[in-house]
């Protein structure tokens, strides 16, 4: 009996200790771990490497403004390639640049970029679960695939940005997009595979890349008066739900598959300045007739294939 009692007492003690450890661990993990000098390598204000025990210290981190006696102004390429997934990060107000792949393949759900940040690198936040992100007006560079494959719902382009690079916001859930007047170029597949319903092409935009807005469910496409675009690139608006398209006078080329697979498209108004329509540009739509402008000198194969054309 005595031995049994002592064993039971010991067992209960072990259970209590285990429960206490669990409570402490859960409580600790609820707070962000503030990085220390020994966790990082800093060169000229840029963190080039970070290493800390995520299992022990948690997946929520805070990057202070000063580490190793230096003001933190940059995060170097791949500097947070850790054996674990960061869930939350607080960035320092002093930050100016974030290099490439820094937070790729982590588990971030929200990103707050500090005012004063100027550039973010290639694939820096790709393959996370980001739902909200702010883009400060000081931001002048967003590299390829920066926010690729997340869950972002709304984006307002900062006034300091002039180019949106390829795949920058591809594979998200963007429903609302505000393109500011300073945007000059939107490159290939920049906003492909989102949920944008209405789109205004501003009169300062000079270039739209291949597949820039494909696979969105676009229902309304408007070109602002004085539009500067000269070309609708390949598959730019493919796989959407447009019902009518009116091209501005500035457009001279509609490239291959540009409006293909808009199965609800029943009306197209081609402008008098149009010179070339690439192959399959309006394939698999619902057109019955189209008036071709007199200046048109090239029509590719299958431009109106799989429609219901009568004239």
C-alpha cells in the first residue's frame, strides 16, 4: 500500500509539472520573442543571418530597431530561412529594404510594413497565408512574386510605385484593386488568379504584360479617357466574365488570346486605330458579330473561333 501510494503521489506530481510546463509554454508563445544580439549577424545595418530556437522561443518574433549596436535598416536575402514557420513578425520602424526570399514559405497572416520602407525583394512574402498588408507610399520597388500565393483581399497601390513586376500579387483573393495614377507598367501575370470584378485602366498606364489580369472573374473593364495603352498583351484578360469590351483609340494591337475564354462576352467595339489582332484573341466567347475597322491589316488564325458568329 505504501509503495502504491508513493507511486500515485509521484505520478500526480509529474502530471502537475507537465501541466504547468504546458501552461507556461502556451502563455509564452502568446507573446512575440524579441530578437537579441546573439540571434543575428548584422553587417552595416542589414541582418544577414538569423538563428534562434523556434521550438523553445515561439514563432512570433519582434525585430528591434537596434541589434549588435547597429540601427537595423535592412533584411538581407534569405536571412530568415529557419527550420520552422514564423507566424507573426513585427518589423522595426527604421527598416528601409527587405531582400529576396526573406519570409518565403512561412505562415504569416498579416504584414505591417513601416512607413519609410522603400523596396521589397523577390518572393519575399510568397507562399504564406497573408490576408492583409499595407503598402506605404514610400515604397518604390516591389519585385517579382513578392506576394505570390497568399490570401490578400484588398490592395491600394502606393503613390511611390511606378512598376508592378511579374507575379507580384498572383494567386491571391484580391477583390478590390486601386491603381494609382503613377503606375506606368503592370508586368506579366501580376494579378492573375484573383477575384477582381471591376477594373479601371488609368490614362497613365503604358504597359500591360501577358496574363496580367487573367483568371479573375472580371465583369467590367473600363479604360479611362486619354488612355495611353497601345497594346493588349497575350492572354491579358483571358478566362474572365466580361460581357462587353470597348477598346480605346490608343490600342493598335490586340495580341493572341487577349480576351479568349470570356464565355459571357457578347459585344466588342474595336477602335479605328486598331492594326493587328493576334490568333485566337476572342476565342470561345459569345460573339455573334463584330465590325472590323478599315485600318486593320492583320488578323491571326482562329480570332473568333468557337463563337456564334453570323457576320
